[in-house]
C-alpha cells in the first residue's frame, strides 16, 4: 500500500504560531497589573470575533506568557499567578455544575466551601461515595472521609452529618469565618438545584480566600463561550445560562476573567453596572503586517506571493495555513502570484484541489464525521479502501484544521470552518456520505460497550447530523442505526436521539425505521397517544426491520401496557415469547419475559410472576441491563406485598447495576421506587429519594416516573401530617398522569389522595375515594391489590376478605399486619 503524503510539517502554522496582536496583549497585561496591585476588584476581559479569527490561540498565548513569566521567576514581588481554564465547547461541560467542577479540579488548594456544598449536592441527587470521590480532588478535606465510604451504596444523611462535624473541626477558622454560607447550605434539605445555584458563589469565595492567603492572583480563562447556548442539555435547565458565570465573577474578588466569544456580551443591557466590569474588544483578523510576518517564518521568500496570500486570506489564520500548504505542494519553478489571488471563500476548495486524491478522500471523510479517534481513523481508511498508512495519524492530527479535545483523551475534531465548508458543498458526493454514515453507525453499534456514554453521545450526534445530507438510507445501515439508537433510548438518552432525529425530518414520513425511532422517543417523553398512533400505523411493516422485526411488536405492547390495556399488552408479549427462541435475540427475549412477569403481577399473580422473573434472572448476564430491570420488577412484587425489607434489597441490587452500566433512566426509576418504599416506613428519607428522582426524571424528561414520584411523596407528606402539601402533590401527580394518558399513574395518584384524606380525618370523603379507586381497578382489569391500604384504613372487612381471595399474595397475614401497625 502506498504511503500517505501527509509528511511531518517543516513550516509554521498560523493557527498554532502566535503572531503579535499588540492591542489585545497590551490590554491584558494592563488589566492583569491592575488586579495584581489591588486597583481593580472585579474585571472581565472579553475578546470576541468570528470563528477562526484566533480567539483560542490568543487565550493559549496569554496563558503561555503567564507560565513563562512564572518559570523565569518574573514578578516575584507581585506573587504567583494561578491559571484556570475551561473551554465551553467541550461536551462534558453541559451544565453549570459540570463547568464549575472542571475549574475546581485545576485548583491545588482546598476549596472548603465549594467542596462542602458539592458533596451536599451530590448526596441529594443520589451519587454514591465512590462517584463523589471522582469529583472531589485529593486536597479536599472530604477526601479521607470519602475513602471510608466506598462500600456504601448511598451517602446516608447521618453519616454525611458526621462528616460535616469532622470537617468543621479540622477547618474551624474557615467555617467560623463563613458560618452564614455554611448555614445557608445546611438549610437546603431537599432541593439540589438550590445548592447548585450557590456553587459559583462559593467557588468565587474560595479562590478569593486562596488568593489572599497565598498572595496570589487568579486568572480565569473561558473559551468558546457561545457554546453554552448551543446545547439543549444546558439551555433547557437554565432560564439564564450565563447567570452562573456572572455569579462566579462577582463573587471572586481581585480575580481577572478572560472570555473568548463569537458575540459581544450584552450583560449591560439588563444591568448597566456590568458595563464597568466588562472590557470588551473585537478581535479583528490578523493585520497585513502580522500575516506577512507569519508567512516569512514559514519561510516564504517571494514578496509577490506573500502579498497575494495576505490579500486573499484577509488575516484569517486557518486560511493562511491552507495557503501555506498549497504553496509547499507547488512546483517552485512554476510559482505564480496569481495562483493565490482567489476569493477567500474558495481557499478550502483550492486546498483540497492541491492535494492528491487519497489525501482528499481522507480529509473530506474525516470532515463529514467531524469527530474521530485513532480507532475510527484506522477503520475508516480500511472501510473506504483509502490507501493511506495508519502511521500517518500522528502527522494528520497536527494539521491546522484538526483540534484536539483536551477533556477527552484521544478524541479529535475537524475545525468548524472546514466542517461547514465540506458539509455545505452543493456538489458533495452523496454516495460517499452514505458510505461514511453506514460506517459510522456500524462502528458506534459495535463499540457501544467500549466507548464512554459521553463519547458515544458526541459521536452519535455528529453521525446523525449526516442524515440531513443523504437522499436515501442504505438498507445495510438501518440495523446498526436501530441498534445504537435503541441502546441510547433504553439507557435514558432519548433527548440525544430526539434532537438527532430533528436532522432526519426528510425521513420521518418516508422511512419506517426513522418513524419507529421517533415513535419510541415520543413514548419515552410521555406522549403516549402520538406514539401509539405512529406505532399502529407501522404494523404490518415489521419485515422492513430485519433482525429487529419483533421490536415493533414489543413497543406496541409497551405503549399498550402504559396506556392501561393490560390484557392486550400481555397477549402481544406472550406471542413474542412463544415465537422468539432465546438464542435468536437474548436481549429481546429477556425484556419480553420481564414484561410478562410485570403484567402477571399487575394481574394479581404475585407468586407466578416471581417465579417467571426468577427463572429469567438466571438467564441474564451479570451486571446487565436486563438483570437490573428484572430485579427491579421483583422489588415491585415485594413492595405491593409490603415486604419492604425484601423490596429495598432488590431495588438496591438493581441500583448498583444501573450505576455500573451508566443507565441514567434506570437510576431515575429506582429513586422513584425507593421513594415509594420509604413513603410507608421512613417519610423523611422518602422525600430525600423523591428529590433525587425528580431531579433525574425532569432532566431526562420522564413524566411517567415524575408523576409516580409526586404521588409517593404525597403519601410521605401525609404520614408527616403535612396535609396541605400532601394533597397538593397528589393533585399534581394526577393531573400530570392524566395529561400523558398513563392510567396506572392516575390510579396511584388517587390512592395517594385517599391516604391524604385518611390522615386529615376526612372520613366521608375517604369512603367516596375508596369507591372511586375500586371502580378504577375494575376498569383497568389490573392492580386490584393497590387498594389494600385504603381498605385497611376504613376497616372494610368484607372487601378485605374478597381481596385476600382474589390476589395471589406472598404472605397475606404478614402484609396485613404491616398495614395495621402503621402509625395513625
């Protein structure tokens, strides 16, 4: 195979070689000096300009200058300058909390207040001790104590309080100095979002303390600022995504902030006081002098060639680099200045025309992918039969149009300007794009268990963006597309899939597979009627799904179940199980058996359901999604029998697997289930679990679980004699479940209302509520057992005797005894 012509570069790179920007550098040094000397309390430098103008390079150079000064021991009298840097285009920073953690990890001194609040926050959203330790640096006062908690599945509130005492004693001066800040955090018991809002304030105080104690100055660099508005995961959870930056800035005394943004910051329009804090400078293109200086460093010696390149590139570093590559590839005996006098928008095209076909195919292919790693690079050149050596990878990633993602080891990104040109080319090769799309979806499906969920979602989103460029979907790409999409949907990443399907609008109506995925997305976000309508319209087309043909029937049955037709759903699931050998599709078989077990218990066959699920569990792989789901349903059976110890044990086992495999949706469901258990045995703890459930399920848009959690929290509030709050939650749950069409959820809300009426002493209303619930269970033809607590409350002996005989209880005397001993 011929070697790639991508050789080591012997010339400079305009993107990576900083050419002197006199004004920005001068302004930075002036503002830095003002902060160091204590003349400025709050200052934020903003360098804004179009993409590719060199904002990132400027920030890199400013940081390098600080590091060089420190290395040369300059400015000792002014103290040390501490750099913090974050680039908001990194996918990991998809929320204010994630971005602040990214900054915190760079600080080598203890951040007492921030770490304290962060651990509180993580406990409220349900992180384990092991997970918390991943986010708390070793210098934190929390590190040693967390080391003792690694075997604990949850962070018990009692243990957390003991840590608080310990850390207060160890850092008494800081805690005493900011006692009010600690007390504010301590006062937040159930609302993690309230702690999240305080985190930027607390980190600002911490770095101010560190700066004073060490006679140092912090400089905080924030690059690609505009990216916070591009991610739905960031914007959806924040009515004002910039607020945390402003809070961090105003809480940080004698700290210089430097922001790189494509847009002018308009904070002053809402609050004119910000105009005195912001010092904004448009970053123009490189001046002709700077451009000429760079070109002579390449070196290019021909004055006329230099003038032509400067005139063409208009100071844009990426374009200067590409012209240099063209220059290097030309026959020097035939150089002509006119060859470089081309419209600026055509520079990328000219560059592509000057490289040979193999290199051009590679560069264009990588541009369509947008993101890649070595493994993708290696498999891509094999899949597309591009005769390029894999050993050329190290040279390729050094090109000016390739960016290394620092927060993801081994992951690279094609420059946005280059990507936009290639994907926007009206003469783009459709056949090649189809091949690349087919390669990418197959790669993702085959590597879904190897890639991290963060990597997987980045690569999936960029792959799916190609679908808008394709005229038709190659049949060979459809099965892996279904496989990877279903994998993400079942693990709680349906917002990623839903957003990506937005790029497939041209296929939603024409391709059955895309419509199928869209129907499941609607199911996951609680739009049951729309999902059901789409799925029913696809019936009879299962042959178009290849090896996923029975998944259509599976999801039809799933929607049918959630909408309350238990008999209809059970019939479909039984049909699937009887026609599906386990060796053909073990995953679907086990999912189907889990659903059969679930519906069997819903139809009051507790013992039979437990037997079905126990046998299915024996067929599961260890630590698999299927085992976690089956174990969770077994927990339901024990919970509705009020065998709470067994129910909790099953939920905890399932929870451990869910966290190990990274299924955020399963975590959300299990926090709801734990809320449902502890509502009856420990209401305060139930409310803690409920807050964690709501945080996750609202984030991933899971209204069914949200509604069930509200109903369970209503019961917990009722046991705490908070009747008004309890009734309000029950009504919210009922309205939500009614709106989405989840009949079982409406039933649970009505039962919660019955519990509320019992504890508030509304005896006549309670009797009417009992009759209402009876009628609902009769109409549902299922979940007859759920009325048991209300029958015990009203002491309806006849109905209790009937229910004892109608339901296959695990141990009815034990169940009845539990309910009779509840506090009244």
